[in-house]
C-alpha cells in the first residue's frame, strides 16, 4: 500500500441541471485495496466513478489523490485509469497495438512500447493473441485486453465500470478471480462499480452501498452483510428478512430462520408460499401473518430429509441475537 494511491472524496456532488445525481458524499478509500461501489441503477455510483476518473465535472466538493487535489485535472493527469463497460477497443488495431496505443500518443518509441505492452498481455494471459484483432476475440478475451490497456501507464488507481456485466455467468466468476488476483499482484487500488451483490461480496475488501446519490453504508463485506444499518441495505444486499417489531425494524438473515413443525417460544405461524431449490440450499418463502413475508434458507440435506410442501402450515423461529436492529 502506498500514499500515492490514497484517495479521498470530500463533499463531492454531481448535478445534471436540477437533478442531484450524487449528493455531498465523503469517503476515504484505503490505499491498495479493492473497493466496490454497489447500488441499484440511478444511485450515483457510475457518476461517482466518472468524477474520480475526470470524465465528469464535479459540481461541488473535492477529490484528493495522493495528497493532491485532482478535482479539476484532466483524466490523463490524475494517475488513474478507467476500464469501460464496453471495453472501447480500436477494431482496426491489433491486440498489442491497442494496449500500446496510449504510449504511442505519448511519443514512446515503438520497440519500448511494444515490449511494455507484451509484458501486460502476459500478465493477463493474452500474450498468444497479440497479433489478433478485437473482432477475433471472445468477450472475455476482449475484457483482458481492455484491462491490460488500462494498466499501460501504471495508474495508482484503476477504475472499473461494470466490467463483468457483459459476460456469461461462468466467465463472470472466472474473471472475478482474475481481477482479484491482479489487484493483489499489482498492489494498486481498484474501484469497481457494480449492481451485483454477489460480485461485490466476492471481490471487495470494502463495499460502499449507494442509494439516491448518497452513501448508505460502507464497510467490509462481512460487516455490511452481517450488520446492515438500514432497511435499504438489508434488502439490497440480499439474504435478509426485514421484520416489523414494537421496537422498530429488524433484519434477520434468511439462514438464521428455523422452520418448525410445531409451535415453540416466540415462533410465528406461517404458511409456505413457495419452495426454491438452489443446489446446496433451499429457499422457502413464507407468509408469516403479522411478521409479514419471510424467506428461510436451509441446507438441502435438511430439507430433503423431511420435505416441506407449498401450502403447509409451519412455524418460523429465530434467536433474539440473530435479529439485528435497523436505523430509521
């Protein structure tokens, strides 16, 4: 971790006319970490990333990188690099010339820039495709080339805008592992925008959940998942039930709800509305009357040892320590 990649947002705001896309957000990114900006469409995460990159102007506030205020600097002068969702490769250039393009624009001699581009292609396992053109590559291969190109000028922070969204599910998981490996090997900060909870939980050292242009919660994946602060985070991060109680709203992890055949202390009567087999687990949707709609996640072995049928009356129970209070 280096001070060069220390990034801080101070009261950063983005307006599009009278529309507030990002509202006065503050956040310090840990140098050398993998951070995910997570949230639904329109929450401000992509606008935030583009302001860090310099591709959007900042309406108010400051962006500090490596101790310097870069708020008004052009993208090329910031020490960041951005990998775009559509990869933006030049179709008429070979793979190696795509990777070397920015150094060509800087006047680096061809032998030197091609040698550097070759090293980056080797890093992303694409050296054997150096002479091919983008149209001859699969989506996953194009992504690797775009990643190598983004690393050409040795950025201190790499910005990734929904980099896995165009890939099929199998390749998406494989590329998650590749991105995390590269981040560890390079030791630079990655900031990754996604709307996928699974992606953020799998990749990030730190998750920043955004909602309505604001940061709703930030922390480690484990902290955000186990201790959501608000109803929005509990519902968006997934795997939780939100239950109304006299003391306020409570979040209860779906895998902490026990389904009983007979009533017991604090058990809620419920009717099974749906059963969803997910391989190693089974999700059971319940209509729990006063507690509302609940989902219980149980191991497949437990379920199939005594299957529960749709329409069956059961009882939902949980330990008091598994009910996490929510703010607001």
